[in-house]
């Protein structure tokens, strides 16, 4: 069936806000919460994540049906990349390695922001390049 491509962009926008708050506050616990959101998307699929649920329940009904669908596998991979950065950042913040937390959260924010604003999913591009290279 595929994903409505507007859902991952919505999730990226929410993620961008969360990560910006993490960078402003230095909250390792908020970054742990974001890591949990990423983990749910990786394990159960992007549509099962809290942001996917919010999109489907509150945003999608107010929009026209999508004109196209996208493969969820690249999005799931991208969520896995986000998970790695969020875990590294959370460990950094919680272990007192603030610079590590800031750098990891900033990289994750950069990727989420590109997706939210420009529709450029870096993790999806990584997935597609890897698939082409191994095919």
C-alpha cells in the first residue's frame, strides 16, 4: 500500500521542533523520548510511531487524499539513522559529555529540518544508494 509522503514530512517537522528544544535546553531526557519515537518507527513502521498516529488521526483527514504513495522501507531506515543519532546524543547529555550530545542532536536536527522543509530525506537517500550499490 505505501505511505502518504506527507506523513514523514509532518513527523520530520515535529522532530525538528523536539530536537531544537533539546539543543536549547540540553535535555537528555527529551532526547531519550525522541529516541523512543524513532525506535517505534523502526520496529513497527513509520505509521505506527506517535507522530504517524497524530498525522493520520488529526492532519490527514483534513487533507485531500494523497496522489501518490511511497515505499516505507527508506523511511524506516531513515528513522533508524535518527535513532542512532538520538541514542548517541542522549548518552552524551546524560553522561555529562555535553559536546557529544549537542553534535549528535544537531546532526539529527539538520536531517529532520531538510526533510520537513525541503522534502529531502537524507536517510532515505542513504538507503537508496546502499540498495543500488548492493544490487
